[in-house]
C-alpha cells in the first residue's frame, strides 16, 4: 500500500480525540506530503538539523514536534522550528528553553518509565521534583508527559508501563499545579499504539505503520 493509503486506513481506525503524530525521521518532504494529504496534522522529528531542512518546505502545512533528544546547544534553533518539544528531560534543558524561547513554548516531560540505563527521560519518581524546579520558568508551557518505553516483543507487555504513565499523569493532574496542565499523554508507537490508547494515551507517535 502507499503512504497515503496506509495513513487513510490508520486514521479511520483511530478515535477522533487521539492526536496522531507521524514520526518522520529519514522520510523525505515528498513522503511527508503524502501523509499530510491523507490527514496527518502533526509530524515528529528526531533531529533539529533534519527538521530545519524540512521546515522550509513544510512550514504552515503541518505542526512540527521534536520527539528526539535535545542538546542544549540546539535549543536556539529548536524554539524557532517546533510547535512543541516532547523531550524535556532535565532542569538544565528546561532552563535553556525558557531562556531562548521568545514566547511560551509548549513542552512535554519525557519520562524514563522503565528506568532504562541507555534512555533519556526523567525517572517517574523525580517528575514532581522536576516540576518544582521548573516553577519559575515562565516560557515553559508544560502540557503533559511523553515516554518512549522499552522495546518489547509482545504488544501486551507494554501495558504495565503505559498504566504507570497514566497513573503518574493523573497524580500530577490532581495536584492542579499552576505550571503544568497535564492535557497530553504521548505514548505508543506502531507496535504498541492500540494498547497505549486503551491505557489512556491522548497522543500516539507512528512511523513504520505509515511509511512502510
Ligand atoms: C521513530 C519513533 C517513533 C515511531 O516508531 P515506529 O515504531 O516506527 O512507529 C515514535 N517515537 C519516537 C521518539 C521515535 O523516534
């Protein structure tokens, strides 16, 4: 099937209140345009430089989200290109975004839900501390949480991690913090998005199912 057909089929199967982010790393502008023509409204890019190259040609056609790790020396460019940064994973990065952004920047906190050694993200037990440290950052508009999660064989194996994310999300939401609104829970990829939706994802990020 073509990218357009993949996307149409996918979007027709997903509840309307779920936001679908097309994960477009290594996809060309033409391929991304095919997905947009079938209804994709948000793309997720992993690298600032790659996103910058595509931005010139896709600006205004689609929202840009950063879904890969952000280094502090790339923040200046990132705040120009992206409508949302989904991967805030340290106080240092949060401060840099606050400093460089010319207007409030929507962000998600990346959570390392399974305490994986080689993954970025704040450990779940440290998220409240992070929020406390980010309190005074006026240009940081914290809208929710994001997780990558471990790579597992069986889709059902993702469920406990998604449940933990939803618990953390609800726990923070109940606190009604002035600087964190908890509207978006970004979790689930091609192998796991159905389980993620069942467990409360409001946003899913899909690559292979759209582009292969
Ligand atoms: C590539 C990527 C995805 C999409 O993964 P697929 O398995 O291709 O659906 C989602 N989130 C992030 C952060 C990614 O890098």
